[in-house]
């Protein structure tokens, strides 16, 4: 293997001092333009690579932000990451992105990798079975900023960025009630996570405010996968008194369930009005189009990354108890619209 080219190799070939070469490669104003051009050209010719790791160790800064998400194959999470990438690029930061695959064990391993990689800060959306933040204690002790987004947890160490999931759950359910639904089912994800627990609370509160029935028969919790959507459809078909309204906390699961119910002869929205959540692209390809809650993923990613970068550059001091609340929107489409 050929050894790495160093500034000493360049200096020897050009008969210059290593200090001059180093300054030129770092665009120091004390080195004139012609000398910089000669040194840069020779460095390119020899295949010189700057040692960013050593440089970062000296500066105590890597200009790298770590991101841990539950899954990368989520349309919502893709829009969040797109927002983060946009802001990070504009701020000359790099992202290291990993997924926990909804596993606390993987999330713990990811956190250690990020810490060992000396990221300047961390952006995290928690796995479905995470119960505490102990695995981020090394970040808290070192004063490395951490921002939780979307899936967060009550804590005293970092900023959280969310929407009002309770109110969104209420609005989704209330819309079904306004469309004449009187027996409404709700399908949620892991109730350990704030997003699903709060949407369930909103659903229950809407039923309570309108004096409508609820209970175990009308509440299901699963992983919101394609198979879970098919299973919910089978469950509804088996019910002696099926619901006339359905609020599922995921567009992907809702669309799968809708398709299976339509194949079984259900008319949507006449027999069963359906509302999803996230405003994923899949909500537009089903017929009728899926009513959903627009979750501002791009904005969430941009705000999370910008808040962290502003903190790192001294423009903003993150409060460890601060919660940033973003707006959402109910998007009404044909799957629930019985009345205009």
C-alpha cells in the first residue's frame, strides 16, 4: 500500500517549509495567491488528503451532527431527514444517520457509536420500546446538546420538538363525528411513545365530549405495518357491530386496511369513514383519497437542525426544559367526506 502523502512530502518537493504548505492548504491570508496555487496543484498531483480527524481533535469540533431515527423506510422520516440535510449543508455541517429499527438495544449501540464518533450534537426520535434516556447520559455529562423530535419523552435534559398530538387526535376524531359517525374505532402504535399515547387521549376526549361509546373493543394497538392493516380489516369484518368511523395513527396502515375492506364489500366512506395520520404520499394514491393529519416533517427537520446549529455556534442557548410546538393541519379527502 502506498503511504499517505503529508505536508512534509509536498514541502520537500517544492523546497518550501512545512509551515508554508500548511498555511497555504488552509487558505491562510499570509500566503500569496500564486504560492497557494502552486502548493494546491502539487497537493492534488501527489494525492494529498488533509487529516480531518487530527484537525478536529485540535479544534474540539467535528462539524458533524448525529441523527438516530426509528426507521429509514418511513415517508415521514424521509421528509424530516431532508429538512435536516438542507440546513446542515447550508451550515457546513455533516450528518451521520442511523436507525434503531424500533429496538432499544440498537438505539443504545447507535448512541455509543455517535459518542465515539465525537459528534458535536445529536438529534433523536426514540424507538418504540425505549423507556428511559440512560444511554444518552454520556452526552449530558459532557455537555453535548441533544434534541428529541417527534417521538420524545418527558425529561429534564434536552429540548423537544413535537406537534400537539392530543389535539390532532381530537380533531381527527371530531371530524368523523361531524360526518355522522357514532361508533368510531382507533388504531394506534406503541403506547410507550408520546405520539400514539397522545393521539389516543385525543380520540377518547372527543368521544367523551360527544357522549359516544368507546372501550377496548374499539381500541387496537399494533406496529402499524401493512400486515397490521390487513389484520384490522379482518377484525372489523368479524365484529357483530362494526364501527362506522375509523381513525388509524398511520397513513400506510390506514391505506392497507381501506384496500382490504373495499375488497370485502365495504363502501368507504358510506359504510366506514376513515382518517389516517402523517399525510404520506400513499394517502393520495388510494381511492377515495385518504383524509389525514398533515405532519410538518420537513419543517420539523429544519427546525431541529437549525436549533442545534444555532446552539453550537452560540446564536441560541437551548433550554433543557423547552418544547417547540409545530402546527399541523387536517386534510379532508374522500375517505371520510360524507357531507361537504
